C-alpha cells in the first residue's frame, strides 16, 4: 500500500480551514499540559509519569489502527523509521522535557516552547529542499517571538534563582531541538506511515523503554499514588494520544515551518488558562499587546497557506 497526492479542485479553502482548526486544537491541548504535569510530578517520579503516560496513550490509539494487513505491512516496511522517531521524539524529546520540568518554571518552559517555530524553521530550511525560509516567513517568526516574549516577560519569569533553573531551561531547549528534528524527519516520510499507527507505536515503545529503565534502577513506586494522580495522568495520556496524532497528520499536509508557527499559540493559551483558573492572575494591557502580536503573526501565516493536496492511499 502506498499513498499519492491528488489535487482536489475547489477543496483548497476547506482543507485550509480543517488544517487551521486542527493545529489550533492541538496547541490548545498542549498549552494545558504544563500545569497538569506539575500536578502529576507532585505524586510520582518523572520515570513513573513517563511510562504510565505513554504506554496508556499508545494503548488508547490501538482501536484506531488501520486493518491488520496494513498495520503489519507498515511495521515491516518502516520499523527502522519508527524506532528512530520513538528515540528522538519520545525518549529524548518528551523524556528530557519531563525531567526538565522538575527544575524549570512553567513560564520559563513556555518561553522555549514558543521558540520552537524558529528552531523547526531553521532545521527545515537546511534539511527540506521544498521548505526554505524567506523574508516574509522570517518576519512572521520575529513577530510571533516578540509577542510571545512580551507575554512571558510581563510576569518576570527569568529572575536569577540558581543553577538548577538554568539547567532546566537548557534541557527544555534540547528537548525542543530533538522534537524539531523529528518533525522534519516525519515530513520527509509523510506518505509512508499512518499517523495514528506511528503515534501509537512510538509512544508504547517509548513507554516500555522508560518502564524497563525504572525496573532496572529500582524506581517503581512503593505506594499507590492518590486518585488525583490517575486523573491527571489520564488527561495527559489523552493529550499525547490526540495532540501528537493530529500534529503527525498535519505534517503530511503542510510544510514544517508553516505548521510550527501555530505553536506560538501555546504560551497565549497558557496565559488565558491562568487568567481563568489561577487565583491572583489578572489580565493586563502589556499581555494583551503581546497576544495581539502573536495573533497577528498567526493570522498572517494562515493567510499565506497555499492550496494543500489531499493524500489518498493507492494499492502498490
């Protein structure tokens, strides 16, 4: 089974609307993850959170796998690629990020997550022949970074508080770079692996790796965590299953640099959640200006999205 591009007359506008809605929804899910992760890490070690979250997330997607024949054929054809994606995205990217959240503040992590579009665009420029940066794209990235910085620095998140936070921010940056490399690799193989199967397999594989490490180091929890932990980790597993699969699906339909600009919305959504949920958080004019800059960058990016070909499977 292989896939080919098929241009659908008149479907460009509808396709762009679908892509935009999915990208916004994925960023909305991810933006809610930082606060929930802080809750789960109160009750367990990073290793426990990692293997519980990603094994559960992978299992949640099993009912949506393609048929048995297609699944076996895909695994047989692309198992090496799945292993590489699992290592870079789950073990290195998500694993390092989870450990880093012990030391980095949520706002500090948001600063670096907000820089992910720039990292991904630079990598795509050098690694993808059809995804080069131009002045317009650089301008959109700069506007998004400016707005994101206004939002984060308005709360003074970078006051000097020791070496541990610096290490945490460095690890978050490393995790974002690993994730950006994975997105470029996924885009280069966009028509060869079903996004649901890829997302499920790499999360289950990564989760079992974390479980083996925990068993080897004797890091399994000695007592059962409270119900709050299971509620929070179930939500995080659902985020992983949904957001990662949506993102892998969109990488089949959009350029890496174009898609990743939507990640500027993550610190914006995070700020809105803080206003609505966190006690003592109040809207301010400075943050509103930052959000306008980010929204403008995202709208410009959306207006520059060209027609997207649909992808249909064809028997080999």
